[in-house]
């Protein structure tokens, strides 16, 4: 099997067969992208910021979407060179994005690796949010790791009076629950304000997906390595009507394929694999 995929149990065979097909697509897309180092000229940005220009020089680009993008032509998104998609799944303990299952199935059918994200609602108990995510997000072995979206609920009626320690405990419970459900180390998405208030200085095993739309992440997040960078919210991509968030992966083609195959960020792979938290590379 390519790059040492483990022989699956019978019940996992359909997922692994699809993963092998996705892997072939990843390799082909990488070969096409490498030609001339002109990464995905079909994509654009309605309000490009000079502070994030470096993102355009990195090879692995993707998007994140919710029902706000309406109906998406995922095959057109794939043809534009999109290498991954993070899809809104759940919010709090009782909200399911109304296009999640449609987007989840269609992105997979188009050959785009995708992961589901959960938006944390700070007025809801952590265990209820984990249960809601697990109830609605299928376990598929060719999916990317799940994402825990950590932001303040500034646009809601939720005004929690939580200490930093209480917030971190909620996060710990949700990360552990999502990992137990999917079998993969969750990605943490966050913005500058939440990271400054809560996460700065906290050691984390999780791949970090950082929002920074006017500067490179190292200029806004102190001593925080990143795996994914959301660098604009005014992106344009064929197949998506209107604007869409655009993102980039930190590494090269080989690192991206390793991340896809193992579910672990390559820089942390050896340490986490020793804990049994990554798919093995043989």
C-alpha cells in the first residue's frame, strides 16, 4: 500500500480505499501545482492585503465554508486547485449547520480532503458540545482531523463569567472528546484576541490554525507555530458564489501527504506516534 498505509480491518476497507484514491489525487495536484510555481491562479482575493503576501508563495491552499457560502460546486472548487476544506458542522450543543452533510458528501465526491469544525459556545457545558459533535459528524478514516473553533462569542447573547482556568478546562474536555470520537488529534482554530486572552503560553499538542488577515502569524501570535493560516476572508474561488475564507498549510507536498496519511502534524509526529495518537507510517 502507498507510503505504508496500515492494512485495515474489513470494516475500514471502504474508507481506506477512498483514502488511497484521495492520495493519488493529492500527488497529481502537487505535480501540477509545482509546474512553474504558479499556485492556483484561478483563485483570487477581493481585498488583498500586502501583509499576507507570503501566503501566496506556499503550495497547499484550501478554504473553510459554512451554509453562508450557499450551494457550492465542489468539482469546480477542486479544479481550481483546492487541496483541503474545513466545513462547519456544529455550534454549541444544539445547532447543526444546515449544509454540513451536503458539503461533507460533495467535497469527498470531488476528491477534496476535508475536516469538520465545531464552533464553541461558552454558555454550554463542554460535555454536551462533545456529544452533539459526535452525534452529527461521521467517523470517516479518510477525513482530516476535526477542528475546535475557539473564539469569543461576541455576536451572541452569551456572556459567560468564566475564569481562564475554567475556559481551559472546557477546551481540554472538548479536545479529548473530539479525539476519542474521531481517533485523530484535533486542530485548534483561533483568532488573535482569544489566543492573547487564553491560549498564549499554553503548551498544546494540537496543530494550530491561526487567523491573521493583515500580517504573518508570527507577527501576531507569540511563540506559536502554526500548521494552517487563515489569511483572508475576502477570497474568491471558482465554484463558490461570493467571498470565502482562504487558508494555507505551512509545509511542502511531502509534509502535506504525511499529515493526510497519519492525522498528525509532521513536526510532532514522532512524539505523538509514540503515544499511539497517529496512524503509523511503515
